[in-house]
């Protein structure tokens, strides 16, 4: 069970967008973009997309500081 301090920290947590790259409006946009690529390369794009999704989930759930300390 999370304490109130942890919940408050998560509520205030903001992840900044990387301005060098497009921020897709939704997950379908990402899937459509991947499907537009050469068939033999799609597996790699999906792998990176879902690894990035998992990292964003981990940062959101555990906090950026904890994730940076693990590297």
C-alpha cells in the first residue's frame, strides 16, 4: 500500500517530451507508422516502441529518480 507522500509525488510528476521527435497523438499512429516501414524491419520498430512504453510506465510508476539510479 502506498503512503500519501508517494501518491502526492506521483501526482506532481511530469515527464517532459523530447522536442527533437514527433509526439504521436495516439498509439494507432505509432502502429500505422510501423506498418508503413519495410516488413522485415517492423519487428525491430515494435520492439523499440514497446521497450519505450515499458520504460515510460516504469518511470511513471516508480519515479524518474529511481530509474536513473539503476543505470
